[in-house]
């Protein structure tokens, strides 16, 4: 694909092709593969002048049969600007199909339950291409180690049935939702909203590849137009569990929204609204409002939310007085794609919030291993954080009840 295409766009083509190959090999009875609409029908058009048009039609027919139009039809395989003209395009697409025909990529006996196929492919594409192209696509992806910690500290493992709900207002590629859902022993119902259309498409594909085709992933601006509402009251729908890794210090969070007249009352009772040029607290307050009365949540925030002044200090004080914050976990710097800044996990728990008189704090910023130009949490780091947090173990210079 190299040539006239931006490196950050490779994934649009590669992941759709991977998805088509995967569903064609798996032959899942829940998935409808129309005649002439599988990956193997693409193979028949290798070397032919209309290969790009035919690939589009095959993907389109499969998408239509499975309610995936607008999800897997985002990449145009007949785009001369991105793929070249004439024989150049024919050769490129023929080679691409040939790569996916390799025996190593036969998914018929592959189980997606335990190996995060699309997640791994996505992480690989992110690491090698999104960073190269200088675009910060990091907001689409939460490192799996961080996702696992988030799921474990909010206690999804204690969920009792599939009817309980898990929500991510800033879904990205869905990796955080999937890693969190993995912790639910009896399954869990997944909800997510993502602003970027192509990224929402990745999330829907990701859900399918992990046996969660029923996950409800919608597209739209969560702050200005949240899609999940209570059918009777029109208020924000509330969930049992919530996880989120919103874009850090998002500048245009007020687009389409007047926080002083928010119909969903997300900013009521906090004595201030988040600053105009920084959306960190807006996402935090949205998540708090989206949790049921005993709901549990965890959100990734830049460290600045813990100490910045003015309006943010007023809001922070109120959140603490309401008792919503169960704990705070400081993470090492440089864990996330697209940013080197240190972040923290803010752990929320509405259950008995009015009786809460302390916050459990962990400074886990020193426990990591260097991995190329990024830092990564090791198994022992994850275990230490989760064990310390869930058992409220106080360790000098590491954790404290405050």
C-alpha cells in the first residue's frame, strides 16, 4: 500500500481485509455470508482490471446482509488517488489479497476468545504507522495492560449476569471495552459511543471478532449529543460499570454544547463548569452522571486534573465532598500512544459515596519496563497495583489511605 497513501490510512484497508478473511474462514452460523460475498470471491478477481470495483461490491454485499454498511465500507478499494491507476492498482490489490491467502492467516481453527486478533493487529498498525505519520491516533487505543487494571479495580469480576451493563463514552477502537468485558464471569452487555466514524467502524469490527456482535456501539459526540438515554425520562442512561480513556485536555469540548444549560444536568451541583479550553472534567462529570446509584467506573486522566486551580479546583472539591472518588492510581509516563505525559486512573464508586471519608491513593509511576520509545507495565506491576488497590494495602512511598 506504500506510495500515495498516508501511513495512518493503511489500517483502513488492512483491517477490513483482515475482517473479511476472518468471517469468511470462521463460517459462524450467526453471520450471513451471501453468495459471491466472501473473501474467496475477491480471490477470483485477482489480476483483473475491475478488481477494485469488485472488492467494493463484495464488501458492500456482505455489509448489507449483516447491518455493517458504513462500518466495513469506509475504505474505498477503487480509489485511484490512494491506490494508483490502472495496472498499478490491479497489482497492488492482487498482492494484498495474496498476502491474506497465506496459510498462516487461515482463521478457520482460530479462537478469538483468548487471542485478541484485531486488537493485536491494531496495536501493531498503531505502533508502526500512526506514530510514523505524525498523527496522534493514540486516542483510539488504550494499552491492554491499563485496560486490565481498570477492569480489575472496578470489580467487573463481581458482576452477576449478562444483564449488567458496561459503558464507554469514548470508545475508540473498543479495546478498553473488550478487555473490561473479559473480566465479567457471566458476560456483560456492552454500550459505547465514539465521535469518529472510521474509528467507530473499527470498534464494531473489533466487537464482532470477539464474539460480541450485539454490542451497541454508536457514532456521535458524547458531550454534545449523548446517544444513550432513558426511554421514559429522556435523561442520560445509567450503567452498572463505566470505563473511559477520553482525549486528554480536549480543547473544543464545548462544540455543540452549552454547559450552563445542559439538558442532562451533568454539570449541576459542582459550583463551576470546566474551563473553556480543557475538557478533562467534562468527560469525568459525564461518566459520573452515566453511572447508576451503585455504579462503578474508572477513567484515564492527565495528572493535571489532580492539582489544577480555578474552576477545576472547585469541581474537584465538590466531587470529593460527594464521595464519588474511591481511589487514584498514578501511572508511569509515556504509556499511551500519541502522548508522553503521565496519566492517572480516577476510580469512581457511587455505592455508599455519602459515607466515604477517604481516598485510596497509589503512586505506581516507578513500576514499568522500557519498550522501544514507550514504557510498558509488566505483569508484576499490574498485579501489584490491583492487589494493593483491591485489598487497600498501605505501603510506604507507594500507597496510602488519605
